[in-house]
């Protein structure tokens, strides 16, 4: 056990690192060239592995797409987590949510993928359904907890329904991304989210902080 156990852990770490590299490359390729115009062969080449090696981790392009979608959820969470040292500061939380939108705007190809996959996820038989359902609930729960922490610190009001506020933030973000796509990218996504969060911040300020 003392010899084989480290080998297994080392093998897992190498495999995980390779998988993460594949997802990072696929995310970049999907964002720039588009999902339809990105081949598995291209992803394998850019990731520095064989096509067989790619299929070992992702049996189909659909599996890879789901991994990229999950990665996008993780990136958004990581951006918000970057404000963890000031998690009870309402202004810092609002700025963190704006930072998520800026990150999305920088990768327009992934917005298109996310919107398309979101629509597919509405079908309970879709492979994306379980992933999206679980990650939406997790996102709402974690964001609501952050809003409540801000309320406990006095940054925001204590009498708001913060689960509803969190769902509203997610709904506005996803809805504007859909409008951005349908308008041929003419909708100003960042301006729309900035306006919504600015109004939300003023609504949530404690009474003593209002003019």
C-alpha cells in the first residue's frame, strides 16, 4: 500500500491536470472559433494530446461542451469568491458581481454557448439538465448567503428576502445574455447589469444610508 497508493494519487493528479488543460483549451476554442467550427481534433492538437487521449477524457463533443459549461459556472463563482476577504461588504459584493459580467463579456463565444445550452437544459431528458439544475441552486444558495452576510454587517437591510434577490440577479444576468444574443450582440450587456445592480444596491441600503 505504501508504494501503490502514491502512484495512484500521482496518476490521478496527472489525469486531472490533463483534463483541466483540455477544458481550458476547449473553452478558448469555443469562445473564439465557435462550438460548431471547433473540431475535437483541433482541441486535441491545441491541448498537446492525441485524439485517442482526448476521447479517454471526453467520449464525445457533447461531453466536452458540458465540461466547458461547468467550467464557466466555476469561473463565475471564483470571481465572486475573490471578494471573500470582504464578504460582508455590500459594495464589494456588487463589484464582484459586475466583475463576473466583465469576464463574460470578454468571452462572447461562451455567452452564445451558455445561452444555447441553457435552453437545452430545460428538457429533463437533456444531459445538461441535471448539471444546470444543480449549479443554479448552488449559485442562488451561495449568493443569498453572501447577501445575508452583508445584511448582518449592516451594509444591506435586514428585512429583504435574499434568496429572491439572488434569483433576481441570476435571472437578470441570464435574461440579458439571451437578449444580447438575439440582438446580434447589439444589447449592451455590461450597461444593463450595471444599471440593475446600481438600482439594487440603492434599494438594499439601510434607511440611514439613504439621502
